């Protein structure tokens, strides 16, 4: 695997360029999280003693870019000793540059702004099940897996195991397989309120006065030797609260169906 040096990250991107982009994007997005809306961050004390590499953050997904932008703010704040707060944006002068996030190649190639975001730390992958709004079925690109492993070998990586912003979508087993093979420290992130505060892309403020939340949970307890990918995936999906057990509307719908069934077929 390629290694970073004092001038570039593991993908050859100059650190001075990443620092500049993170600073500019941080300044532009700051009032979205601590102005128009108030982002509440909890659990960053769980990040303080983490190693500098082989840490995988798994999160639910609500917008294309606002979720990741908020993570950058949180990580940069922790990097400068600020826990559970982003009130002092001076942390943007000393960002965490070895942070990467997994993103759909299709999303990151549309427009100038996504391409700038890409330079900041995107590891792009092609969805195996969907492209250009159509359902597909294609093989995993092993080169893309190598890139994610390279990022893990040299820093922190965030991924969205559902691969979509749809709530309670099924998790993709590829994330669990990566966890089993690479054996990273896995930190779940639970976000909420981003969908209400921002548009789907996460670039435009849709509603002001919202208090989005971002909760960093404790590392998952994973038995890498004995647990299979499906068991690991269930742990991940439960930790980010995206299983059907957390779907209140689904539970409500099931209760309504049960009541209708009882009315239609009354017991004698």
C-alpha cells in the first residue's frame, strides 16, 4: 500500500491544497451548522485516544454533502482539543487532513463543487446495484476496495453502509466484509435532522432554526475471527439505528395492518 509523506497524502494530493480546501469549505459551511441551524455534537470524547489510522466511521446518511461537512467540523475540532462543540472555528486552521470518506463516483463527478469536495478526501466507488437512476447488477471493482484499504492504512475513513440517503434502507454487506478483512476500529455515527435542515444535496439551507444532531458512539465490540459478515453488518446497522426496530413509522403501519386484520377476521 502507498504511504503518505510530509508533503502529500496516500493518494498523492498535496497537504497544502487539502488544508486550503478544508479551510474554505469549513468557513463557507460554518454558519449552516452554528448560525442558521445549531448542530449538536455528542460523544467526541470517544475519538480522543483513537490511533491515527485504521479507524472506520460508519454512519447513516441524510444528505450528499452536509453529513460529511459536519464530520469535518467535528474531527477538526477534536484535533484541536474541542470536544462536543464547534463554537470556535479557529480549529479550521489546523484540520485533520488524513480523513477520507467513501462516496459514489456518480455523485462526485457532477459539477465543480463536488469535484472540490473530492479533493478534500473522497474515495470514490461505483455502486454495484444502481447507476443513473436505474437498478443494475455489476461486479465490485477490486481497485476501489484497494483504495479504501489504502485510506484506512493511512488515516480515518467514513462510510455510509446503506449507500443511499433513504432512511432504513438495507445495509450493504461490502462494508461488513471490509471490516472483517481489514479489522479496523469501528465507530458508529448516528445523525438526525440533516434531512429537515438541508436539501438533498446538503448544499442549500432548507429550514432555519433546526438542531441537527451527530452522535459518535463507542467503538463496536467485534469478534473478527468468529463473526461473519452478516453478523457484523447487523451490529453496524443496529448501532446507527437503521434496522426496522428503530423505524417508528414501520411499527405504526404494522399495528394498523394488524388492527384491520382483526376487524376483517374477528375471532368467534
